[in-house]
């Protein structure tokens, strides 16, 4: 699914080296956990996979095609990648249903098709009774479920999750992990998750450890 060779990322004219020549492969349908101390390069690596940032050097490919040569990275992010963040990033003045509808506004689906899909996705994450609630009226776990449903709106093949349970208590955290695991196994979605929690990382197929911008084994 992904392959990287000599991947480097520098900031401040080379004074900060977030990634220092990383090589890796991620297989289709694999659940990979990326772990490491704060500032080690974990989130930078995730941003590279999602084309939210670009490498300073090296090559990164998706399904065998170089991301640097993709004609439309916005379309790649919108249709191939689902993003899940610790902070949810829901729009507070929109309901759960409306938040899930937003990514579909620029698709060719009709209004009715978009609404039907959003409802079905919210049902799939267990929120069929919360469609018209605003984020402020939802618990942290419910908000993350809305964010997950939103990430699936355009049929992504890959979920990139950055500390997806970081703002949740242990019970909600386990529920969200279970949901992510089901998406990985039942839908065959490739799941790449940054986490500092060893118990969460141990639930993955494979753990990638990052330290000082390099992969360690």
C-alpha cells in the first residue's frame, strides 16, 4: 500500500530533522502502530502518508505510484485517505449528520444519496439515535465516532489515526479501538495509528518504532 525509501523531512533550513532517511513498507489491509517518544517523528511520518506534508528528500509511493507525481493530492486526501485526530475537529455549529455530509459536498452523489450514506455511516458507528445532535451535546467517544464516520464518507482505503483515543477515558478508548479494529478486519481497510499507549499498539499487526526521526528495531 505504501513504500518509502530514504524519506527525510527537515524544517528551519535543515536545523530540525524530523525524519532522517526512513525506509518502510505497509501492506494492504495491515494494521500498523507507530510508537515513539514525543518529537520523535511519528506524526510527521503520518502526515507524509496523508500528503499533508511533503518530504525534503526520498521517495514515497502509494499503490506503486509516487505521491510526488500525483496530479491531484487534494483528491488523494479526499478519496483515498481517512484522517482521525485526537482533537476530533468537528464543526461545532453542525450536527453529527451534517459533519459527515461535509466531505461529500464535492462528489457526484445526489443530495439524497449523500444523506443516505451519512446516515448509514453513523448507524455503522452506533450513532443512529444521535444524528441531529451538535458536538457539544455528544460525549468524547461519540464525537470520535462522528469523526470516524466522517473519515469514511468518500470510501477511503486507508485510515490514518493520530492518537485517536488520546482524549478519551479507558472505557471509551476501548470502544473506539474496537471500532477501528472492526473497520480494519471487516472492511479490509489499511490502518496506520500513531499512539503512545503500549496496550493500544499491542493490538496492531505490527509496531513501527520511531526514535530521533529514524526507525528502530
